[in-house]
């Protein structure tokens, strides 16, 4: 405790005299409670050490009775707000409110006491008038703690000056309370909110201070504004520089990563190019060896690895539904084992059920062509004699990617190892499907030659434009037309010129280069062209002899150019709307991939036929199959054929096929080739014309079904004579000294359905379907070599089959 000084002693005396006065008034009062501002029982209160303060009645306001009536007005030393047992000043009592302060922390304006303060003074324009009566009274009452009050007061005045507050009413009690907290709790000046809490009009002051720009109206406002502007500008410059640095850093990182990825991609591309070039060189060397030893290989036992892969472009493969079934429509290749020197390894693009495996096992044993068979997947391994069916394990890894079979086999190391074990020490070669770059990779892994051209050559001449160029080079008649069309203007100009030169053509065909069959074909009839009749009149007026000069054709050509765009838009339509629903979709693909414009034969009787050729590596051309096409709802798509063909004279057909084969061999095309021809009667010359319309460098479905036909009948197809001959079984026994007569033969004819689709077939299992057919007499008679044979392609969907019907002529 600090010793009392003289000032505290004088204060105690004044308090004592004030207490005596109160005691006198209390004796006059009735009772010992506070009534109208008087104090009762002062002696008892003083004897207990309480310091009694009498508050006038008018200071309580109108509701003083509700808050102070019947409440003892006493302030204990232990709960004194302003003068407790202080350690920094003399313990004296100062006038205070009767309500005790319960907290020494600065209170927000919402928690301020609602009591009306006694000590109020005014600060105008941030300055206290030291001579004002209210301020002097306040200072006199709290002179003992004035040193701490001055600090808070100066902070308040500074705040009011900085924000140019014109008038502020200060509550002295709150100011003193804040000064005690300031001295004991805060090491630095508090924020504006606790300081403003000592004001009676703190709401008005707070609202004024919160106005934007108010700070710059007060003391030091110009300097503060300059500082704020400078700091904002420096912050903007720093932020801009930082963002620029971040962008440059991000750009540098992106460039670095892109460069690393580009460099890595270049290295990978170079490695792939080098590897593919090596595979191509190895394939060429093995092809030369196959060509040099072809005759010897054909005369001895050999193994043929059939990979019916459809190496279409990725866009086309992804748009084909049931792609694995389409690749398996040539299971009839197994019938190559009808040659006793041939063993077949068939790569299947899907897992087959036991019903299909058992069916082909019984089918291939029909004439004792095989002593035994083995069907297995890539995970199984067992001895094989005549044929084996393998399914690459990558089929399970990529079920929905529509990869071609060569790619699946490339990523199936177990299957490749199995094939290497099967062909070890044997003469073998690969027969593929539609050529693909992965064919070379598979051949390089197995170390075998491919009976076929290089993928680049095959893809070049398998297009409609490429096939047309090859036919022209072979000096074979082709329809009037033009290939390699890639723009709309070129299409209109070419079509107008062709229509002007060939006025007798009533239908024009548009074929996409990369499509096959009727899938990528559209047509448009000239009868819908308004100026067509006028053009015919012009043609007949000049006659065929005078019509050729372009000066005469110019008027018709210009008229065609004006009407062709609208004519195509309204009347051109795709042949298969399931692939291309309208002309706009077809035209978009046609111009992107390129295509051909050709004339449809100007005749009411048109026959299409397909001829399958084997271009042997030794340089010979062999006709393996020929048949007249069968058309379904789409007249431009073949669904089957009648073997042998009868629409073209065999010698004429042989001549055409020989020229086509030689032209292919000159362009390094070997292996299996399919040629589509169209024949019709020319009404002008009354002669039969044959046009070559399409070339497919692949093993065709017709050829696969023809192999099954020859397997079942045991006959031969002589395309030079156009006859399908089968031996007639001899029932009479021959004696020892009797000369064996020549085996008689009979001519047969077969109707082949390459790929017949019906949705209701999926409701029947293959065995049930065969039983139903047998019950209705639909079966093949092995003795008479007549009847119906089926080819199954899958065990899951079962919605498509192949069929052959054999009958006598």
C-alpha cells in the first residue's frame, strides 16, 4: 500500500463532512431506506466501512424508482469501480455511480450501461475547452487518476480531429473506466471502437467516421491521402509486377513442359518410324523369299495363318456396330484344309461357344478331310493336326475399342508365343484381311511372310479413286466419271461436264473413297432436273457426231451448273440411310475423305458380278471364284451371289481378270483381290458391255463361302468354263482286272448368302436352329451333294449367319 499524501487526507476530510450532513438528514427521515435521494441507516453503513454517496433524485430520471427503489445504495471497497485498493494512487473514494461496473474490458456500444451519466463534457472539433465548467468539474472529481485519463482523452481528441468530428459528448465515467483498462490491459493503443464507446453520441460519430473519405477531411488528411495514394500505387505496381512474374513463370513452365513432351513425342515417333521401317524392310525381304519359293511351298505341306482383320480407319471402326462379328464372318477359311497339305491356324476375334466349335468340327470332317482338330484359346496349348482356332487374350482387355484383329494379336504375347510354337520348323505364311500397319508388326514377331501387298499400297488402290485409276491403267472399260473429288465446286463442275458429255445416263452415283459396298454410295436421278429434257433436245438436234465440240456443249454446261446445286440438295439421297440419314451428312463425309462420281449403266437390265483372284507371288493370276451378285432392299449393296456366274462369257471374263491381275502385279499387289464388274446391254450398239466398278484388295466373304461350298461338295469351280463340277459317287464295285472308269461329274449351282441378318435369330440357340431346320427338311445331303449349309459367326448375339444352297442345274 502507498502512504496517504496530503491531497488524499484533504479528500477524506471532505468526505467526512459530507457524511455528517447526510447523517443529520437521515435522522429526519422515516425508516432506513433511500426515499427521494436520502440515505438511511448511515451509521450502520459507515460502521461497516461503506462509502455512502447520496445521488439527487433528479439525476435518476423518470424511471429511477423502478431501478433504485428499495435497493441499498452502498459501494464496497472490494467492488469499487474507480478507487479500489489501488496500488498506483492513494486509496481515496471519488464520486461514482451507485451501479457497480462488473467488467474492466472495453464494452461495445450495445453493452454500455443505460444509466444516465453524471459527468458529461463536450469536445468540439477535436479539442476540449479546458475552461468549460463541465470539464473542470470532471477533472476535479477524478484528479487522482488524471494521469491515466489524460492518455485516453488525448487519444480520443486525436481520433476526433483526424476524422473532423464537429461535436462529441463524452461520458466521464466511461472515460475513467477505459483509462483503467488502458493502463492494465493494452500494450498499444486500442482500435477506434473502444475509444468511441465513451461517447454519448457514439452512433452519430461512428456513422460520420464510416463515411468514405472522412479521414482526409480532418487533421493530417492531405498527408494521409498522399500516403494512401502512394501505398495504393505501390501496391498496384507490386501486384502488377507479381502477376506479370506469375504469368511469365507459368508460361515458362508451360513452354518447358511442352518442349519436354514435344521432344519425348519426337523421340517416340522416331523410334516408331524406325521400328516400322525395320518391319517393312523385313517384310519385303520375306516377301521376296516367298515369291522365290512359292511353287515349292505350294507343293509341300504348309501352314496358313488366317487373320481376318478389318484394318479400317479408326473413325470407321468406331462407327461400326458388332465389329468383332464382322471380322469373324470368314470362319469358312477353315475349309482350306480340304487340301491335304494345308494346316490352318485361324485367329478368331471373339470367344466362341462349344456349340459353334462342335459344329465346325463335324462340318470339316464331312469328307474325311481332317484326321483331327483342336480348338483352343490363347491360354490353352495342345497338339494340333489340321486346324486350330486361337483367340487373342487382348480381346478381354479391349472389349469396346473396336480394334482390328491384327492390333489385338499384336498386344497378345501369349498367343504369339503359342503360334511360334505351332509353326516351329514348318513352312508357313500369313493371309490377312484389310491391310493394316499392325500386320507388319505381327509378321515381324512371328518371322513370317504376308501373302498380300504392303499396307500403304493396299490402302491407296483399295479406294474408289485408286481402283478406278488401276482399271484405266489396265485398259478396262470403266463407267463415265471422275475420281479424287474433294470440294463442292469441283463436284458441281465435274458433274455438269459429265452430264453434258453423257446425256443418255439417267442416274449418277456418288461413292466415298474409304467406304465399301453400298455403305458409302448415294445416287441422284436426272429426271428431276428441269433442264434435262431441253438438254436432250439440244443433243438430238446436233447429233452424236457434232455434239463433241465444247463450243456446242457450253450452253448446256452453263445451264447444268446453275441447276445442279439445287438438284442435288433436293433429290440426291444415300443408298443406305442407316449409315448416312440424308444428303447433307453424306456430302460432308464425301468432301472430307474424297470420292468418285460415276454413271449408272443406262439400261433396265443390269447385272453385277464379283470375281475373286489370287495374284501369286510367282506372277501368275488365278481365278478362284466368280458369282452374280444378289441385291436386297438396297440395289447398290450385295448380300450374296450365285456361283458360278452366267452373265458374262467366260473368255471375256478371263481376259478382263487377267488384265486386272497383271496391272496389280505391276503395282506390287499380290495376294487375294476382289473385282466388281457390271454388265448391261447398250441400246445404241445392242452390244453387251462390261464395266469395272470396284476393286477390293482383301480376302472376300464370297471367296470364304466358296471354300465351304467346295469343301461340302468335294467339287471344283472352273472359272474359265464357268462350271461348278462335283463327282458323282459310283455305287458299282470294280474288280481287280477291270479298268477303273473315269469318275462322272455333274454340274451344280449354289446360292450363297454371305452375311444374312435377322433380329429374331437371337431367340434361338444354334443347335435349336439346326434341329428346327432338320425337322423341316432344310439340311445338306452328303450323298447327292445338295441341300443347305449354314455358317455361324458368333455365340452371343446370334443375329447373323451365312448360308449356302446347292442344287443341280
